[in-house]
């Protein structure tokens, strides 16, 4: 396997190798000519497999955030305090915290499409069970914790597999667009899901939200059955080693360890909106479910704009990571001092834009700079520092919120963002400080 030089200034050849295999009937020596490079945020949608995946994910992800919003509101009403809310929401992240990195080893060894069909079926069944329990009045806090933990177990394999699967649906030239659009899917769902949840919570309650989420998994399962990946990378991979081998691989490449380190800092203390926003709406601004849905929606609108903006950037650079982490911190500070709901809506819009510009930029960097046979493990590490830190972060944020209020929790998150930006700003790799995070341009 080809390696980078000691300073990490050269691209790993296998990370940028063409991912598209010859079509049926074409010999290795008579492959179709390469397509001309396209520009623009939406260029990955020219790929039929990615287009099918994109459509399925829109429905499923919207249902997921619909349920998360309703669950957060239900738990707050059942428990009555932010610390308990943080503990309940943390439960779903415990499996990823304990075993998340091992999910990448699974993703690097199996057929990703079949794995994803299985995980989506499991998620759908769990959502259906929650719906049934809510209908019968048995959706208690212990039940919600148990189902959250079960979902977390499924996510161990599902999360890195979804991230790695994207690279098999497009050509290398379109990978940055695909990663950006995948972020747009998730962040659009953060708009659509909470918006629908806010209306449903205010009118008919939380139970219908769980039912809609269960039904939403049908779309993505149908899409996965119909997809035929472009790349053999979606098949069983010739991966070697395990989690430790993946860690060594990441440690030796600044393109990988820097975004992971930054996300570890930011993910732990700044990405705990599911704990902060219900309390901000209910206790700080004395609102209702509609207020909570509005704040979450504005944050999500900003996140969509941030992901779309990253799609216009051909290749990530270190300075972009510094700037977006810094902007995220400033947005949290502004939200902490927002005097009312109207101002908070504006600051959360800008916070979402900066936050998910950073997330999408960092995720794109990892996808572009990791070799196919390591991508599952690298993305598992990404999920670990992004989502796997949720249990600890939720508990810390819940405790800070209970002791000092939402403003104290927001300022703590802002400090983490500023620290991450400072770490990236201090990174120096002679002779060109940005060389390790520039493009992997087609040669």
C-alpha cells in the first residue's frame, strides 16, 4: 500500500483512485471514456444510484428528526428538568461511545448495501414499537431509554456504512458534491422533521410523530433495493487489521487526525442542541412545542445553507476549518445573549450555517483523503467523535444547563469551538501550511 511522505504533503494514491468499475460487457482494456469534470453543488445527482439514495434518505431522515424532536419534548414533559433530559438522550449514544469504532471494521468487510437494508429494517421496527407503545400509553422514560439504546446498537454498524456507501455511488470527481448533498439531506431533514413535529405536537401530540417515522423507512429500503452501486467498493472489501490499524492510519495523516481532533472538541460540548433547545424554548423564553419547533427549524435552515455552501468549495483547506469553527463559536455566543425568541431565531440560523459548514467540510476532508479499504474505519472514528461523544456531552450540558441555565451551556460550547479553531490555526507543516488539507485533484 502506497504511503504518504513523512510531512504528509502528498496524496495517498489509493484514496484518489477511480472508483467506477467497468460496465457489464466492457473489458478492462475497453472501458468507457471518462466523463468531463462537472462543477456545482448538485453535480452528484447526475449519478442514478446516488439520486435514488438521495431521494430515499430525504424521507427517512425527515422521519428520524421528526421523532427526535417529539421524543425530546415528551421526555422533558415526563421528567421536568434538563439534567434528566440529558441523561435520557445520552442513553442512545452509549453503544456508539463504547463500541462505535468497531462498526467501521464491519463496514470495511461486508456488502454495504445489504448491511444498510438490514439496519434500516431494524430502525423501522424500533420506531414502529415506540409508536405502538405510545398509542397504548406505555411510552415511559425507561421504555424510551431502552429503545434509544437499541437504536444506538444498530447505529454502530449503520452510521459508518452510510458514510462509506456514498463513495460507491459516484465517481471520484463528484465525491465532494455527494458528501455535501448527503449533509444537505440530513440538514434539510432537520428543517422538515422539527417543523412537522412542532405542528403535530401543538395539535395532536407526540404519538403521530413516532408513527410517521416508522413509515418513513419504507422509502429508503425501497431505494436501497433498487440501487446498483457504481463501485466494487460497496462489495466485500479486502480490509486488513481492525480498529487499532485504523487509528494508526489516521494518526499518520494530518488530513485525517486534524478534522477528527477538532470534531472531538466541538462534538463533546457544542453539538448538544437536543438538550439545550427544549429548555431554551420552555424555560428561558417560556414558549411551547411550537416555539421549540421554530428554534430547531431555524437552526436547521442555517445548517442546510451551510451544507450547500460547502458544495461550492471544490476541495477543503485548513483555513476553512479554522474559519467555520470560529464562526460556530461566535454564533453560540450570540445565541447565549439573545434577549428574545426573534433574536434567537436569527442567531440560530447563523449558528446552523457555521456549524454545518464545519461538519460538512470536515466530513468531506475525511472521505476524500482516506483509502477505500480504510474508509469505513475512518468514518466510524468520525461518527465516534461526532455522535459517540453525545452521552458524555449530553450529561455535561444537562448539568451545566440545570446549574447555570442555557446561556452558560451555550457559552461552554462556544469555548470548545474557539479552542478547536485555535488548534487548527496552530498546525504548521512546512513548507506549505495548507498543503495537507488542499485538494485531491484528478491527475
